[in-house]
């Protein structure tokens, strides 16, 4: 731990044999349901393409026919494959599930070019959007806080 951080947070008092120890009894960041919501979305995306959750090992997925296995725990991801085609298949499945527009880097503000003429969301769709925002909020608080202002802006609309 850098000396500046040690001094700022007064970590010396928690040091034993040159190591700082902490025990976290409870920890909750963001939406408590975020993990469940993300897992449910992953099931909807992967199962139609032949991926199944392993019944014994949580977070482990296998394909019915392809020799590919991957493990997803919170934000850690590991993958085992023997054929590049199997990996490409997995990437196609995931990319097709999440449309991504390339950002205009260094632009002060980025907007879509299309005018929004869609009707307002009904209660079911609103709940779905809230679930997605909750999942993103979880990642924003746990991994990359720079996305939090954008999430707040979306959530207030």
C-alpha cells in the first residue's frame, strides 16, 4: 500500500507483520437485486444458443455441443475452449445481445441522431429498464464510478 494511502486512512493501526488486515462482515453496494437481475438476463441470452448453467458449480456455464466452458463470478470471467470457432460463436451470441454504438471520442456531448417518437413505456417495460439501470449501477459503484453521472441522468427520465 503506498505510504500516502497508509497515512491518509491511518492504516498503520491495522497493520500486523507488515500486512494490513480487515474483515468485512457486511457489504452491499448499489441495488441488492442487481446480481439476480444480471443472472436472469444472462440465462435469457445464453440458453437459446445451447449454453447451460452447470448444476453443481455456481457461475459455470457449458455448451450442449461445443467444447467451451466459461465461469462468470461478479466481474471476473474465465473461458476454456479448444476450437476458435467455439469462442467466435460465444462472442457472436454476446455481441448480438448487446447493441453498442461507437462513441464519438472527445465530443463534449454525445446524442443520438434519431428523434424519439416512441410511446411512453408501460409498467412492465419501465420495470425492465429499472432492472438494467440497477445492474449498471452495481457495476458503476463496484468497478467504474465514471459512469455514475450518466446512469443518474438516465434514471431521472
